C-alpha cells in the first residue's frame, strides 16, 4: 500500500490513521474508554512509560482512539506529528504556553477568534509576555513589527468572522528572517483547502469542533508540526491535562471520513450564497474570500485550493435588522458554532466575539449588524429561497 503522503485528501479522510487501530477484524476504530492499561511485566511497563516502546499507560497521556484521530489529521496536514486537546482553545492556549515565557514578544493580528484575542489581550500580558496586534491584512505593518524581533508570529487565515486573509508565504518568510516561530489557526480553511506547513509554518492548529468533526456533537482541538515541537506541546498538555475524550475522538474520526465531501459542498454553497447576497438591496457588505471583490482574493487564490464554507455579511439596518432577519430563517441554526452539516448563523456579538465589548468589536471593524454564515450541505436552492424570504421580512 502507498504511504499516506501519496494519497489524495478524499482517500486520506476515509483511511488515514485507521488501520493500526482496528482489532478483531473490525472495520471501525473502537472507542477505548479504559483509563489505564495493564502490564504483567514491569520492565515492559517502564519502557512504554519512558517512550521506548509503543503502548499506553494512562488516559491523560495517550489513548488508542485519540491517536487514530491524531494520525488522520496528521496525514491530511502533511505533518510529521500531531497531538490533540479537549477543545480548540486548549490547543491554542497549551501551544502558546509551551513556547512562551516572560519577556517574550508575540506578533499577531487584530482579527483572531475572540477567545484567542482574549489570551493576547488579557492572559499573556499578565505573564509579562508582550503582544503586538497588527491590522489584519496589512502585510507591510506586520513585516515591520516582526523585524523588531519576536518569539512567535500567530496567524489565523481566513479569520473569524470577517474572513480576512494573510499571505502565509510572505509572513512566514519575514518570521524566519527574524528567527520567530509561526503558528497558524487553520480552522476556517480546513486541511482540504490549505496546508500551512507546506509554506514553512511551524504549527497548524484546528478547533476540531468545527469542520473536522462537522456534526456539532464533539469538542476537540489538534495541532500538527515537527516531531520535536509537537513533543514539547504534548508534554505540556499531558501535565496540564487538557486531554481529548475518547468518545469525542471517535465522533471526530467518524465525522472526518466525509471531510472532503462536506467541505466541497459547503464552499460551493457559500460562494453561491455570497454572490446572491452581494446583489441584495438590504445587504451593506458581504465578506467571502471567493468573491473577486474581497480585498485579498488573489492571495486566497494562491494559498487555498478552495475558499471555505464561511462567510459573513452586514445588514443595512444594523442590529434591528438582524433581530428581524435571523428568526425567520427556516434552514439554519441560530447558534454559536460553525462548520457543521447544518447551516448555522449568528451575530458576532453572540458567537465569535461574545467575549468582547461593543467598543472592542467596533475597534476590530465588526459591525453590530454582522451575521456570520456557516454554509451547510443543504440544497442551494432551498438555502437561497430561505434567505430571500427572511430578508423580505426586514422592515427597518
Ligand atoms: C477560528 C477558531 N479557532 C479556535 C476556536 C476555539 O475552538 P473551541 O470552541 O473548540 O475551543 C474557534 C471557535 O469558534 C474558532 O472559530
């Protein structure tokens, strides 16, 4: 059989990471719920404990179902190693705290996911870690900030919720010149559309809760990178204890089998929705990297093989219009989630940037009338007619 690296994404989504974990002729990876593992031979036990021999000791460290999930993501991200977490935020915080220490400096963008933004604005400064947040998409300014010296450049592209794009090749080059590490949150793009490690990025981060799982029924996070960096992060996580649950790993693993199919359909729907909304009289502005009007459409085209299932749009009439519009949608959950098979919508003020104040959102360029739209896999004609009737109900 060919190695995983030579297989394409559709095949990897289904097969990668599974075979080693199949037992008793089963065709599906089992959910191993056991917290600990029995060893009659204490020398063997010791060798497993110190990593000299394959095996498992205790569930906070490793678990077979969780490892199968990590192996699948690792193959899809073309990585040498991967480790997982209880949530996407645990992946982000544990990775940051592994590499940063007091006195370090981080350069990032203003538009990271609200939770990540809170780490930068609230938690890292408490540890005497300095964070410079640059206008997202202003590559000149970012290069200047990086050149001043930093330990880490942290990116998210496309961003949540305004889908802004950062040039990964350009910024990674600047970071390498400055001797900095580069971490990229690849949640919105998914490994189907973008593999940051192939551009020289050091660590790729996912909230697996979103597109990887795709069914809004399991929380998880995962990071991929070199053996040495992932080993350090794994060590921090095993002690810190933000471990992925085996049942969540099973659900995510099962969801990932259809990752390519889902993402292709979601982005086909997202583009059609974005085009439809762009011409609608009640819409102020549409944000989608697949639209030629998007500020960095060209960069997105270069570094992504598809534009993803996420878009956002500002309604004329601001919050009052949102209040009238959202309840009318028949085929959409109004919920603080994204990447699921069902279309899911919500204002930034109750989803991605619920942690921020209205003033902070305004400073981030997020209008109160902004609606985040995660396209599902429904029939596009039904989604468009649903939007049409809900927009017709706005009378502000
Ligand atoms: C881009 C991005 N990164 C990270 C997270 C955090 O993931 P989780 O909710 O799994 O902790 C989210 C959550 O919405 C997200 O949208």
